[in-house]
C-alpha cells in the first residue's frame, strides 16, 4: 500500500503529512538529480500515527526552476511513492509562495514525489503544460476530431522551415478549405497569418489531440493519435549519417530511438525523397507503414527559374550582386553541453578565408539549430556573415553559388541545383568510427571533393571551375540516384496524395498529376 499524502503551506514552511510509511522511516531526503542541491528533513511522529516533514520554503525556491526528488531516509533510500488525491491533475498540489509557484507531482520515471518551484509566471507555464501533456491520452479519447484542422510543426517548433513549410504553402493554394495551425513561437512571418500555438502549451496539446491532419519533420511533444487523424511525417533529409536503429555507437540519437519509435508507430505515412531513402528510413525507423516516395517539397524553390535572387537576398539582409559561399556543417553528437545542445568549432581560419575570397564573394555561415554557442559577429571580417539566425536553409541554398558542408544531409537537397559542392571533413575518421558512421562510401559516392584541412578547402574554392569539371560525372550519377524526383512539383504531389482534392471540385487545380497518380507514389 502506498503512503497517503497531504501538503499545505504554514508560514515559511511546506508541511508534508504522510500516513502509511514503513515503521523504520526516520526522515526524508530532497535532492536534484544532478546532485547540486540536497536537503535532509526529519520526520515528526503525529498523534494519528502519521508523520510530518516541515520543509523551509527558502530552501526550495531559487531564481530559476528547481525540481527536487523526494526520497525516504537518505539519498540512497527508496523513492517516495505517495497516493495523491484522485482524480487530480499531474501537479496535484499548487501554492504561491513569495513570488514563486510551488507544486507537487509524481515523476514519469519512478512515479516518485517531485517538488517543483519557479518564478510565478514560469511555474504556471510549466505546470499547465505538464498537466496538459499528462491529460493528452484522455483528450485523445474525449475531445472531438476536427477533420478540417491541420497542425504543422518543424524542428521541434523552432522554425518555419523545411518540408512542412513547403507542404503548407502548397496546401494553402490547393486546399483553402482546410484550417491550418502552426506550432511555432519564432519571429518569422507565415503566409496567411495562421493561428500559432507554442509547442508544449495546453493549447498545443488540445490541437494535437483534435487535428484531423498533422505534419511534422521530427516529433511532436506527445505520442498517440486518433485513428482518424492522418499524420504525415516528412523527415528532414536524405541520410548520409546513420539513423535510429542503424547507429552502432552510443550517443544521443541512439538513446532517443526508443522514444522516436513510440512516435513513429503513429505515422500514417512517411515521406521519402528517393528509393534509397525509402529502404533506409524503413529500416532505421522500423517503419512498416506506407511510404510516400514523392520527392522533398523543400527542393521546389531550388528549381524555381522565376526566383528573384536579389529580392531574396534583400529580404534576408544580404547584399545584392554577390556570389555566396554557404558553409553549413552539421552538429557533433559527441560534444553535448546540455539537453540536445552541442558544442561546435568551425575549424576555419576566417581571416584566411576572407583574404582568399574574390572581391564579389561572401562566406555565409549557417550553424545547425542544435549547436549551442553562437558566433561572435563583431569579430567577423566584412565578407563573412553569420546567418545561423535565419531559419530556413532552403532560402540560403537558393542563393548559394557553392555549398561547403561536412556530413549534413543538406547536400542531397542542394544537388538539385547542379552547383558545386565541397566537403570539409576535418574529423572524418572520428565521425565515421566513433560518432555516428555513414551509409555511403564518402570517398567514392559524394558529388564533390573532400578537404581535410582549411588549406585544402581554400585551394578548392580558388579553383572551382576545374573542381566542378573533375567531378561532373560523379555529380551527374549522384543526381540520377538521389534527385530524380526533384522536379519543382514535389509539394503538389504530396498535397494530392495526402490531402486529396478540395471537396467541391477538382476543377482548375494546377499540377498535371491527379490525386490517383499522386497516390501511386506511395511505396
């Protein structure tokens, strides 16, 4: 039988009244999981046979979020697993104390007691979101389906970018009868000004439960969907580096694959850019459901011959009449500095790069969204720009005259342009053997040369026409294998296959492929 629990605030103390504890229990231990904070509290016997712990509120609060696990006896003792009041929200106790919110809940991992404090507004936001997430399974059962509602999310709600963006923009044109909501809290303007929800907020979980359609390129904040909901998983790249269950070394991606598998079991259809991706993603994600082999919508703008290059540059805050060298490296799994935040070193002498560029060239540096540390823009040469704050790398690829990358999947997308691609792989052996590993033979299969240090990279940049000529045959074969479906109409095919025609009529819809033909892309 689990101990019964009652909490209340008396003056400057939080009282925990417990009944049903083991007879030998002498006290409680409260501590953070990283060991940075701990508190021993004795238990006082009570006339009703229970016990009382009096916790000084000053020891529980701080300038940021504090979560304290509550254990019996000492930090080596068992977790405290009380019986909270029922029915009750996840945060079954809440109080306001000296400008702070205080609450109690049971942890997901051990169902043990946790106390959480934070400044009042922050506490309310966190507790409300966690209550909503805990109620998500119930909401899936009880809230009505809204068949015409579409929820979009890209890169964990951080960006208006990637395949979801271009599916959305085609959907606005082809299916104006559908209502779209974006899980996005950034500064980017979204065409049509759709409603937005903040990822993890109560409103987010309500929309997630009720939407008739979902579109994402990573994962939503909770698993599960109504049987009638259509979930399109677009993913975000043709894989060079190993994914999911194909990873053979320890790291954050390997550790997360169980959680990701919980999400992937809810996919209605997985989008693929080519037959190679279809086979690879099925295996890596253990996905045995439908795959839509229709090409990536994010490549459509790269093939737009009407693109006003100077207008795009101006909108992104870049000068006109320049040739842009885009450097877009990926993150390094083995250099974590926080929860899904990673350290990264450019490994470039930017002064040397600056001096080597032609007068009309500019280097654009686009760091991965998981990289924690920014670049000191004040220390950059005049012909070098940090554009990491720009969310959609597709727009940068549309401007770039040459791409420099390492193991990022962006080069598969950029290859549709036919423009030169250089690979700067200063840590190739380490990455291949200890960080992630590759699906392709990088020495044989990549559509451009590999530089192992900064000097080699500068030499390649200085001789681009000759470099492109030497690799033209390999580049052509690469495009035939991985980019054959990229024809500027991928987004329309996806909308046709997943959403179908508007209920009233198919008349006047552009595209050349009807819905039946688009659905034939399902592999």
